[in-house]
């Protein structure tokens, strides 16, 4: 399993700013759509971003590379593609770069729809974690969890796994068992076939408690805690975004740009 984790780490990028000092605010990852690379993250990571929002990634030759997303948008005349439902916390944009090791792009062979998932399935996600970053390399952490509830009507997966600011936008995968049962024997789990991409990490589910004044009977203070449960926006929504006319139009434009370069 460690081999696949190391491969997947290559496709993780951090989103943030590089003004006076680098500051990361979220996680992103790359997928392959008909041979074209797309950057995927949570919509709320880029929603309130300023013009200098950057993508940070590991250079093939070592060190951290960066791309200003606003510059890329202007140069290629492209933009983020969002779901038509404003509540869906996913954003995609074409990402054409040459100095990135893109061997870890997630392609359709990994995609798994919500209807094929069950509760108690082990999962893991790769994320930026504040306090553990370095100035010289992008180092995502790997967190584990379990699917605790699936809302198949809404395409939302809830996981029993801690999520914190910076983790948003992380890719979530099923965590295949090291062994599986064949008859009465335990055999290797063929993890390369069982590992699947299931969605994008959104945010944790908070628990709120309100302190009421004994004198006025009105709320005075609201306490909020992390329940340890997080929301995952399923791959189903990425599939729906890819099928939008606005996505198709921009996708064809990118194909033309690539052909001209060739």
C-alpha cells in the first residue's frame, strides 16, 4: 500500500498565497479528463480568494514550484467550473503545466460512484495540515477514517475522520484491506484494484452549544466543537460538472490550445 500512497502524494498540491511569506490555506489534487489535466479543490477554498491565489507543488528536480492561478486564467482565458447547485462545494479548472510530475493524476479507472459504497468502509485522505509544512517541499499528511453515513439521494458521504482548516479540498479514497477472503483462505487484497477515489473533502460537521443568560434568558455565547465527522462531496458531483455544457465548451477550448502547441 505504501507504494500507492507515495504515487498519490505526487498529485497533491497546496493552495495559498505568496506575498511576504508563503501561506497555505487548502488542498487540491489533479484528475485526468480525456487526457487533459484538471485541478480540483473545495469551492470555499477559492471562493473568497484574492488575485494572488497560487498553486504550490513539488518540482521534478526538487524544491517547491508555484503558479499564480489568476495569471493562468487570464493567459488561457479560462475559469473555474462549478456545479449548477451553489451548495456543492467542488471547483475544477484546467491545469496545463510542464514542470510537474503528473504521474499521479487520478484517472477514470479509480473513480467510484456513491451507489457502489457502503457504511463502515475504511477510507483515507491526503491533505495539507497546518503546523507540519516545510519551506522546501510539499508534504501532505495521510489521515484515515471510516464511512459512517451515506446520503445517496444527495450524493454526500459522511466520514468518521477529523478534518481541520487546510484539509479542505483533499481527495478521499477507499482504503483496501491488506487481505481478502477466498474460500477459507486469506489472500492479498489486490489493492491496486480495490483502491478507489470517492470524493472531495469539504468541512467538518460542528457541534454547537449555546450559553443562555440566567437573567435575560437570551443567548450570550456559542461554543463550537469539531465532532470528528466530516462531509465528503462524492465523485457523482464531479461527474455532473464534467457533463455540464459550460465544462464541455471550455474543455474543447483547451484541446485546441494543446493542438496548437503540438
